[in-house]
C-alpha cells in the first residue's frame, strides 16, 4: 500500500512539474500575444506612443521577454503574483478573497455531488435491471443536460423569490455566522452540482455492476458471505475507481461553471474576478487566475489519486 502510494505521488509530481512549467510559460506569453499594455488600460484612447513607452518602462515591460518571464516566475514561486494593471492592487490578495468564495461554493457542490452521486449510484447498482435502476438512470440523464445557469435561475425563482427560504444573491463570510454563510452558498452549489451528481452516479453504477460480475464476488457468494459483506468488502472497493476518477475531472468544471453561477447569484468570487479581469484587459490578473487554477486542479487530482490508491486495490497495484 505504501509503495503504491509513493509510486502514485511520484507519477503525479513528475507530471505536474513539466505541466506547471509549460502552463506558466504559456500564461506569461499571453501579454505579448495580446498586445495589451497597462498604458492602454490606464489612459485609454488618450495614450500616446511616448506615454505608452514611459508606462511600460515603469512596469519593466521594455526588457527582454525571457528576462521578464524568469523574474515573474521567481516571484510566483515566492507567492507573489504581481499587481493589477487596473487599480494597482495586489493580485494575490484579490485572488485569495475571490477563491474563498468560489471554493466555498465548489466545495459544497462537490460534497453534494459525492453524497447524492454515490447514493444514487449504489442504489441503481444494488437494484440493477429493476424499475428503480431505470428510473435513476433516466433521472441522471435528464439532470446531466441541464445547464447550471438554467438550474440557478429556476432555484432563485422557486426557493428564493417564491418560497423565501434562501437569499437570492450575495455572499456573507462564515465569520458572520455559519448558518447565514451556508444559506448564501446553498443555491449556487446545488446549481453547480447537477452534472457531478449525474456523472458520479452513472460511473459508480457501471463500476459496481462490473464488479458484481467478477469471479471473486462469485467465490464470496459460494463461501456463504452475506450480501452486505460482499458489497462493502469486495464490490464497492473494486467498483468505485471510475467514479473517483470522474471526481478528479469534475473539479475544473466546477471552477469554470462558477463564472456563470456567480454572475447569477451576484457573488464576487474567483470566476467573477476572472471574467471582469478578462473584460478589462488586466493581463497580470488573468495570468494569476490561470496559474492558481492550474495549481488547484493538479492538487485536487493528486488528492484523488491518493484516495484511489488507499481505497481501491487495483490502483494500489498500479493497474
């Protein structure tokens, strides 16, 4: 188990290092490719070639490209993402403020996806080929095609406006009360979770049904083991791998879907900050968003790989 865990960590790190290097280089090259300048953002149409050259010199943008990149990369390793062209604010602080909001929503959406996805998937697998299995499969297919912005609008109309159970927009930090915080992130989290619920449920159902057909399950039945013990000892451990793998791929979707969802619910989160920065042409802010997104996705996939090795025997053997 420990050997498999270390092997998985080494493989993930070996993939992460070159991916992170390429991603940061491409991200930094965005400024040169975009042709944008802080002078255009600060001065608008009144910018002249002289003022543009002066401002770019102040920002160090007249230096060689690789010199700028390595200086930026060195600051990045120290946790410094630079300052915004728009207002001169520290990008690390702005991203942290937005990431707290987005990760709160995405984290709750992930919890909802895991709880309901595993619940529906297990129920469908245990009742396979029955009307329960067909009903769950049909319902999962239906919610998988529902766009998050449509679900979000429907949730606001029903549960915020009509029933008044939840606030329709805004965000309240957890420091001001856990109940109020949870009430503000529940509807956007539900809107984001539909796709995760459906994919986890379908992948888990397929994995469990396949595990039920394996010889070791037949052998356990012949030995007289109880259905409960067979399920938890053999079927679940060997059949949940595809569902866990799907979770690793769903996290980027949750962060990406936050852009639209945060706009609907008026939440100044990570996604909304990324959209606003892109519209303004604030290149350092966009670069910071992309770098943080890459790190979050890789870290989350690393956690999923660790869980896979710990939980599923096939992953521990490197299968």
